């Protein structure tokens, strides 16, 4: 519920504020060199179609292997990279690497496994974004429709008028657009549909307490129904249990991404996952713990 969401935000701020100035300066300089030093890696979290039980795509999630700081999760460096502006070059690397990987899956006869990439506010404000996307697609020889870009409500709502233009321009490259973490901002799905979006991803804070939480259940059902009436594909994030899946399937949710099917995987483990039929409920238990 809302309390948990508030707590997470609070913890994030505490984490950032408790960093001493010296630590911050050190982390900044480490971060600046990290792209050149090839310290980033992408994990991939499979997404499963609830009707066919097939893996239709994966979200690319960045990890930072810092020789000084160890393994750093995105929540602990993306906000800093966003502040310093390093996110623009980091994000360009993510786009290139995710497209390269999707092209490799295609070439390996695994079909069109869509790859979803997160875009931050700073990247979205970068005037070269469209070029960066086109270059990543061209270099990988990947058709646009295989790539998805995830944006949060707040990123779009920062400058809604400009967002309409930029998103329309980006759409012409063929990529699909999704609203990430839907429900955590303050905009309505009907309003967001004025932007050329294809997919809505329901934030995992609404899924966590299903089906017991009456309000979360109502919100989730409403988003699925409205999403469908607007012609959108609806994806639920953070499905961890059989009862989450049962509820989402009953409500007609299209796809699910969550620990129930799999945690985020290294490229190597993702390859193994794609070679096997999806085993519901086995993903979380049978594969190595990579995050959280
Ligand atoms: P997100 O885009 O909403 O990604 C989903 C997050 O939820 C991932 O965390 C994933 O590991 C986690 N997750 C997925 N299923 C479950 C589940 O069943 N239970 C729980 N408890 N968690 C689940 P991760 O990888 O730590 O990423 C956190 C956030 O960092 C992402 O949230 C995204 O906002 C940001 N991020 C990650 N990679 C990138 C990137 O390349 N660029 C940018 N700009 N942001 C990124
Ligand atoms: Mg995302
Ligand atoms: Mg999300
Ligand atoms: Mg999130």
C-alpha cells in the first residue's frame, strides 16, 4: 500500500543523505570512469505471456561492478548519475548493449525477444536521444519493433508538450513505448494515452498484497480494464507468488514480470532460460539470486 511506497522513498533519501561528502565525491569520480572501464553489465528479467506461458521479452537492468565499491545496484548509483549527467553516456551504453543482445537472441533463432530499456529524465531531455536510439538499432541491425523504452509518469509529465513531440518522433523509429511503475505518480491512464504509448506496467507495490488487499485488487483490475479499453498491453511487475499469478490471469493481465518466473539474469543465464520451456514458480527458486 501507500505506506510501503512512502517508506521506500524515505529509505532512498536516507541512503543518499547519509553518504558523506567525501564518499560522494569518491563515488562520483568512480562513476565517471566506469563507462570507459567497462564496469557496467546488463541483467535481463524475463517477461512471460500469461496466455501462452512463453517468454516474450526481457527488461535490461544495469549493474555496476566497481573494483572499489563492489557490486552496486541501480538504486544506489542511478540517482547520482542522473544528478551529475553521467546517466546520458551510461544510458547510451545500455541502449547499444541491449540492442546488441536482442540481435544476438534473434540471430540464435530465439525469435523476437523484446528488449526493454529504462530511460531516465536526463536522457529524455537530451536533444540527441532520437539519434542515440537510431544508432543503437542500426549498429545492432535490430528492427525498431524489438526495442521497448520504459518511461515513468513523472519523466513524461515534467514537460508534457515536449514529451508528445519527442515521443512521436521516437515512435517513428518503430520502437514501442511503455509507462513504467504506473500508479506511483499522479497522472491518469486516460491522460497518458494522449502520448503514443503501447504498454503500461503496473508498479509492483500494487501487486505485492494481491489478492488480500481489497484496494490494491480494485486498482489493479481497473488499470487492466482501462488499459485494454485504450488498446494498451498491460504488464504486471513484481509478481512473486502463485496467488499473484492466479489473480492477474483471472483479470486478463497480458504479461507478467517478477520473481515468480525469474529474477533478473546474467546474459548467460538468460540464454539458458530461453532454451527451456517456462517453468512457472521455479524461476525464483532454481536460479541464482542476482538482485535484492
Ligand atoms: P524498474 O524499471 O521498475 O525495474 C524493475 C525492478 O524491480 C528491478 O530492480 C527488478 O529486479 C525488480 N523486481 C522485478 N521483479 C521483482 C519481484 O518479483 N519482487 C521484487 N521485490 N522486485 C522485483 P533493479 O534491477 O534493482 O532496478 C531498480 C530500478 O533502477 C529500475 O526499476 C529502474 O528504475 C532503474 N534502472 C535499472 N536499470 C536501469 C538503466 O539501465 N537505466 C536507468 N535509467 N534506470 C535503470
Ligand atoms: Mg523499468
Ligand atoms: Mg518498473
Ligand atoms: Mg521501479
